[in-house]
């Protein structure tokens, strides 16, 4: 690999933040073409080791990068993403290149237009260097192992025996392995939060409708969101600013913009944060509890008003399953009825999609009516609290080479905030971020921060404060850089 | 056969009814019919659970019809 001419050395360059890379570009320490070639080479060389790469786009990226350099040489600065390479989950259309949705039946699918988010990042002069692997059809129908993908099981850069999480598997792993500075992912229920947690990166799921889904595969019209996986909460904010905004082509668009304004949230210590001790002390697997206790101590050191609470009690699992499965059955009805569904990699997913056709209208409407009640209950919650925090997952990732463990781990009867928070917050369409908050047996664990609709700046500000006090987000897989520090509190 | 088993630890593992220490016990893969029944059973269970939730008449579904 050619050594880039920059103050960021070859070891630190793959893991540099958007701000650091932007400074290096603007100061002409490195050209956009050099940076693009550097990351494209990493993505194409190391990506296949973790099954992160769906399709390389290095040729068009280099051409684009030359145009960016032309601007930079003339001091025409277009914003913080100018010249920054990135990858996009393969459920986003990129004109004239394959968009497979991670699934064999769509292996030859080519669109003649770009997804709105791809267009917006091009306008921000970010450089798309590749499509990233994903769980087939974003997991619609329910899958039983990491192998449910056209690219093979998503492998975790921290330990390739383990899963990188899904369905934005390649997005999480590519950021963690330093193959891209940031990546686009999507979430219907957990598909950004899970890979962010398992891969030790920051993953932001915006408010429903804030980011256009035009050109993205639909799994559930009322739940799908496009979001960001990046090195830090701040990087997530920079990318969200570029991709958010009204889009008449997306019927779910809320027609709002997002401006990343961390300066207005400097006093995070004045926020009222709902949490539950039990989420950190008793709900996690025993091996994870000391690390989560450590993370909670770091959260408390921020000085916000921490108040014990629990989330409203609803049957979140059945409600969100009925909605996702019913909408997915309608979306993929032609695939299922044609029999092409049998080409999917995961047998459970094939059966799940076929069975989804049997949901009744009554089931779907009941679920959507309960959803109304869930939304009302969470509006009350956010009348009392500015944010909720909890572990993103209570268990480490599953192994990548075996079926997922279906035996439910015994958890306490008493509930706190974390149990059910991922489906609940998705049902409400409210934003969340998962940030790395520790390591157990060499694998990262994540902390989720959830807020009311359009509270992205507040969430990012709180996450950034946590990241100023810790350096879990600055740790990188040892095989790619050297050992992770055991003590990651500053 | 005994000599062959002794000479081949891998084959011995396959033949042995007691899994060697430290090797995880992987349950037998479900048959296609078992998988199919399970998938349809999940839908039935969810439908059953939803039917038991009481929701007042004036609670409308969480999507808005726009004329």
C-alpha cells in the first residue's frame, strides 16, 4: 500500500475522524485522490476478509475525487464531508451498478437512478467507494444465522469468529476495520444499533422521515429509516446534516432539515436522563456486567440529573413483528408467490416470509392501534425525561459459524429501560444512537441513548460528552492496529 | 474398525455418542417440515397475543389517511 503524504500516519489514517480527514484535505497534506485510493484499496483488500464488500466503486470514485481536488486546489470548500470517502449499504440504489439487497434473487438488479441520500452526499462532495454487504432483504421474514447474506456471514473485525450484527453488517464492520471513514446503513428495528454495538462504532438512527428513503429497498414503509455508522457521535452529526431534509419522492418525508449545532447543547449536565440500575447490574449476561457498571459510572460523571425509571409495559415484540412481517409480506408478495424466495440463503427466512402472507388485516390493524398507544405513552415519558439510556444489547454477538442461539437467556422479572427499548423506540419513530462503552473478552459493547422526535442534536451532544470522557470509540481491532487498551476511561 | 477409530481421532469423534469435552453440542438441524411449522406457528402465536390486547374503540391505527 502506498504511503500517503499526510501528518496522519498510515496507522492512524484508517481510523481518523471526518474532521481530521477534512483538515488534512483542506491543508493539502493529502489529496482527495490519494485518500480515495487509500480507502478503496483497504476496502477491496481487507473487506472480503470480513464479508463487508458487496460491490467496489473505486473507478468512479477516483474520477469523482479528481473533481474534488480541482475544487480544493482553488480553495473552494464545500463543507465538512468534501473529499471524505464512504460506503453505502447495498439496499441503496446507485445508478448503473448492481444493487442486490444482499439477496440472490436480486443479484443482477440495476437501477438507473441514485437514492436521494447518495445524491445528497455527492452534493456534499463525499466520495462513494463501495456498496457494503447486508443481511438479505434486511432480514425480512426473520433469519437464523449470520450466513443470511449474498456475501456470506458478516464477520466481526474484533474477532472474526463472531457476527458483525445485522442487517447493516457490512456498514458496521467496514467502519470498525477502518475501511471507510463512515457508512450509510438502515434500520427497521435494530439494524443500525446492533452492528454499531457489536462492532464498536457509533451508529445514529434518525427520527422517522427525517432522511429520505427514496431509492432504498422497502422492508416496512412505516418503520424504515436511513442512518449513519461512523467513528464518533460528532461524525454522525456531520453526515446527518448532509443527508437529512425534505424529499417529495419519499411519502414518509417529514419535510424538515437537520443542522448539526452542538454549540447549543453545551450544558448536557442540565439534562434529565431516565435509566435503570437493573439494566446495567442484572439484565446483562454476567460477563458483561462489570463493563456496563464501568460505563454507567462514566455516564454519571457527566453530571446530568440521573433518575431511575422504567419504560411503559407493552408487548413490543409481537406488535413490531406483526407490523414488519405484514408490510414485508405485501412488499415481497411477488417474490414469495413466484417461488424465487426459495433462492434466499437462510431457510428460516424463506419460511418466515411465506408464513407472513397469513397475517390477517385484523392482526396488522391491532398492532398499529397498539402502536398509537405506545407513541402516546412515550410522549409522556419524554414529558418527564430529556433522554433515556440503557445497554444496546445485554449479550455479546452470536458466533458467525453457527445458528443463532434460540434459547432465551433468563433475565430478571423486573424491567427497567433497556428491555424492549429498541423495538419500542422504532415503533415511536424516535431517534437513538449506540456508542461503544466497553470491551468484554476483546469484543465491544454498546450504550444506547434515545430521545424524543427531532432530538438528534441533544442525543449527539450527550454521546459526544461521553466520548470526551472515555476513549472506547478510539479503540480499534488489534489485528488491524495493535491491542485495545484495557482501561479506556480517560 | 477399532484400530481405525483409534488411529483417526476425527472419525472417533463422529462415531462416539458422547461428545468430547469442550466441543459444543450442536442440536440436529430441523427438517423442512419442522421449520415450516415453526414459521407458521410464530404467526399464530403473535396473532393470538395481539387478540388478547384490549384497545379502546377510539384508538386509531398509527398511520394517517391524507385525502
